[in-house]
C-alpha cells in the first residue's frame, strides 16, 4: 500500500516508541558565530560531521570525519578557520596527505590562514597538525576521479556525501531525539528560506499526512516572526529549520527570534560550522555538493526523510493516518496506478 509521492506506508509502527572548495567568501554569511559547533541538550547523542557531521562529538568515532570533528571541539574558530575545518571534514580521507598550500586551495583561503588555524588548534604549525592526523586518523587517499567529467564528479561527490551521512546515522540517537521533539510540537512550524525552501516544503508536505498541524514557513519578510509568534501561542514547542548555503541573514535572525519565543530549534544544515549553529539547539548536518554552478542537496533531502521516519515513531496514530489517506486517495481515484 502506498501514499502520495510513492512513499511506502510505514511498516513496523508497533515497535517501541521512544567536495571541493567553497565558492569564494560568499559562502561565509555575515553575522556568523565563532563557536565551532551547534549547542545541544543531548551531548551523548550528538553526531560527527556527516560529510558534514554535526553538533558536539563524533557519532561514529572510528570514522575519519568523526575524529576530525572531535579535534575541533572546544576551540573558538573564526569564520575563516571554520571554513578550513569544514573543508577538512568533507575531505577527511585526503587531509593527512595534503600540503598546507593544497589545503588552502581546497578551502579557498590563504596559506598563512592554514598555518594560523593549526596554531589555533594547539600545534606548532601545519606540519605538526598533519603528522598528528596521520597518527590518529590514518586513511588511504580517496580514489582518483580525475578521469571523470565534471558531471560525473558532481555525482561522485554526492555519493560521498551520502556515505558520510550513512556513517553518522550509525548513531541514531540525535535523529531519534529530533523525531520526538517534532512529534510532540503542536503545531509544528517548518522553516526554509531561499535555497532551503524546497527542502522545507517537501518535509512539510509529507509530515502533514501524519502530523495534525504542520505550518510551512517558506517566505521571508516581516510576517515570518508574526507566524512564529502565532505558532507559539497555539502551543508549538519546536521549530524545524532547513538551512543551506548561501545562508540568508534572515534565517539566523528568525531562528534567534524563535529561541527568544521559547521554541526548541532543530536544524538540518550543510555543516556543523554553518552560521545557524549558534541559534540551534540540535543541529543535524548533511553536506551539499558544490561541484556544479548550483549546489546539490541530496544528503539534506534524505536526512529530511529520515527525520520524517523518526517523527512517525513518535506519533502512535501515524500508521492509521497513512492508511486513512490511502483509502481516501483510492476512493477519489487520485493517482494513476
């Protein structure tokens, strides 16, 4: 039995409820925090960088990306240094073999910035940092994709992003916690502006089939704060945000307003170092591809679907709602089989 969008009706509802360099300085949104990761009340369940990873701590300590993420914890990094860290995590398998010049080119920064970054982490210089990485995070260089054309390289980069996301999800606790928060919020506001609007729309579209009150916030302007205030008055406890590059200042301001209004902010972002980290209570990272003229967001989309699954686990009547929708759709002849 299926529902709209070729999504299978959820089975097992009776189980226990519970890359490449950034494209110039434009990737660094104004007003970013110097914190190196998202705040979360669930320290034990935070993830590593999911190709991107996220939050504090590595969900999969044995993964190179997770070990790199752990290395950056506790350090107040500048926007340029966060950019270097983000590039290193996305290319975790390659970093121990890169020179400072190569890393600078990868991150789109100057070579002295890489040296200062290494010193900020407590090393004498970049050679000492690279030596440390080779000792604690040994990895073989990634396969050479030089024979691929630019379209194939973009696809391979997305495949790698999905692999990183899969490794992060080996620890399901952060997503499970997010699912419980989303299921408990009545109503549930879902925010996504500009490039992230389609991610928010897709989540809200399917979430409305199982959640009794989903409110999509995909248009900015002065009204968005009013709509958040209205959701809070109606009983909302959590806001879900999709945040993708380039990060609009308005998203950061809106999340700050949501937190001031008393909402718990769960954010799906491209990186643990995204500007929205400082205004998020639980940040779930999923990297975007940057090899084409416009970013690709397969991993954030998939993470959104994973969140839907986790939210269904927190909604005891989700299965019944899906079956009810499917019956109505069949009676109306809504879909062409």
